[in-house]
C-alpha cells in the first residue's frame, strides 16, 4: 500500500513538473484581429505549440491591446510582456531609425538583401534590441510605404510644395520625408490620426502603406500614392527573460519556427502589397496614382539629399554612415 502511495505521489510530482515547464507567452501586435499579420501569427502560434509538444503556448493580443508599440517594447525589455511583432520603437533608442530610413531600398530584391537574413540593417537591429535585453527572432517584411489622402493631389508625382497637410509619426525621418516630398507634415499620435483626417485637421497620412491604410484609414482614403517612401519591416521580438524561461529544446523549436515564419513572409509579401493596393480600388473606390520610374527616382534623390544628413546627425553621423555604406555595397 505504501509502495502504491509513493508511486502515485511520484507520478503527481512528474505531472506537476511538466505543468510547471509549460509556458504561456503573451504576444502583442498592432493590427486588428483577422488582419493579415493576425492570421499569420495565429498559424505561427499553432506551429510552435506543435513543435514544442504543447510546452509553449503563444496567446495573441491584437490591435495594441497591451499598449502602443513603444510601451510594449519597453515592457518587453523589462520582462513584463513576453513577445511582440511590431515596428521598432525609436523612442527607446534613436539609432533604431536606421530601420525606417527613407528610400533605403528601391525594390523587393534590395529590401531582402538589407532586411532579410544576414542583411546589414537586420543585423544592426538585432544588436540594438540585444542592448535592451530583447532577442529578435525574425524580421517581418510588410510593404513599401506610400501616401494616403482624403483629397486629390494633382502634383502627386512632384516634389514641389503642394500645400497638402499630412499626419506623420513622431519620428524625425518621416517628418522630414513628408516635407521633402512637398507636403506639410504634422506629427500626430496614431490613436488620433483617423479623427484628424476625418475632421480635416490634416488631409492625409504618411508613414504606412496600402495594407495599413486599408486596415486603419479605409473610410478616409480617396487617393493612394505608392511613393515607396520607406520599407516597412516589423520585428518579432521576445524578452530575454521569457526566452531564458524555456528549455533549450523549446528555445530551438521557437527559433526554428520563427525562421520559417519569416521565410514564408518574404515569399508572399510583394504579392500581398499588390493585393492591398487593389483592395483600395475595388472595395473603397480610391484612386491609386501611377508614378513613373522618373517620379520615384526624383523622390528618392530629394529624400536622400534632404533627409539622410539630418537623420544621420540624430542617430550618430559616423555610426549611421558606416551602415549606409554597407547597404550601398550590398546593393552592388
């Protein structure tokens, strides 16, 4: 009888140990439920659960339910939130602006070379996250950015002043880019941006792309200008504390699934951008302006001449220029 009791107790302890090892991780992201990123992250969470035999469960919190992305990054840094897939928060480190430098990449091939596995900017960003006690698991390519307006812009292909006021994120590179392209930039928090366009405080938005405008500004977008203002890439990040709480096997499985998640995204991201641009036309009746290669080249040249020197001063001229030189070398 005593032997049976001990056996039962041992089994209970083993079960308790297995339960204690199971990890429930909270992951934040910035888009509404059922948006593309939400669907893709749900699939990722299922694969992680399967690969870890149920040891790791990832619970999603869409639409910035855990706080805006700056707050979330800060909380991940101290271990208060486990994970996120979101833009880099430049408020935490101004050098993170290197990820959203305007016209750093001109096409999808260049973007993958810069931001994909082994890419210059990707490696730099991993190091910057590491300084905040955060591990980057993957890069998530989203789109090339554009300009969404609630008005018509008859000078859409020009960089001359057009008198159109646009909301920009409170990030120096976006503010200066808006100005370089002829707009009047107005830094407004994202939470207030839709109302600002709706009420005419501003005439449109710079800082996102077709997918973002469809998700968050669909009712106030009449004109979309695919100006390739920047390459939008988000990062899947995890608190070092949360990562260390996983077994070595589960850490390896998580990293493997994150790499597969990124690889899949690189294969579909360009087509996803085109699909979202078409949705603006088909579902909203918006006009997507066709820009010529000459228009895009002139925009890129103006932004690089006007914006890059100012932002380099903000991030550290020598540090930033060394990265830009490596990016230029990788493009050749």
